[in-house]
C-alpha cells in the first residue's frame, strides 16, 4: 500500500463477522470520542467506513478551524487499525431503490444507506436525523429485498 493509498480490504458479503457501517456524522460528534465504541465493536464485528464518510467528516472538521481538523486527524490515526475502508461503488439499481423507497433524502445520505446495504451490514450508525428518521417499515422492506436480516439504522450515543 505505497504512496499513502488505502485499499479497500473487504468485499460485498464475504465476511463471517457481522458488519457495522459508520457515516460521517457518527465519526465527528464533538460531544464524545467515537474511538472507544469503534475499538470495542471491532472485536466481534467488522467496522466499515467509506471514502465518502471520511471525506465528509474531514471536510466538516476543516471548516471549523485547526483544532477540529487536528481532532479528526488524531481520531483517524487511532481508529484506522480497527476499521475497513470501503468504496461507495454501489449499483445504480441499488441506489435508485434506496432513493425511491426512502423518499427525499440527500444524495450523500442515500449513498451511505446504499453502501451499508451493499456490504450487507447489520447496522448503519449515524447522528444524521434524516437517516435515523427514515420509516422503520421502509428500512425493513429494503433489508428484505437485499436479504439482510435485522438491518437497522441506529443513532450513535452521546
């Protein structure tokens, strides 16, 4: 992995451990450090973070000053050995299915949800009320369609 490139080390549906996907809002909640949660969960589960989530989180922190940017850099430095970084390369059909089923959610939110479904995660963890507010029946319908038992969108704790 030369030249600072990070390769995705996980494939769709190829894990024996349950998976949890974290979006950008879950990573940068300033009220608490997410490191302990991620490190603890990684013992029994694969923790997935996408390039989009990392970019959004970093961009959000950069806009808030050097202290917040440094917070993100330190957080990423701590969590990188516990997470698997994945691409957001979902199919158009899956993305369109998420958009049509979940209504008017932002494109990035739809992409996070589609990515969690694509990688057969059991949870999408977020602080984003647009995602956590999606009707549970719609989520169940999507999960059933893509054969993911017990999929849920969960808000990270404060």
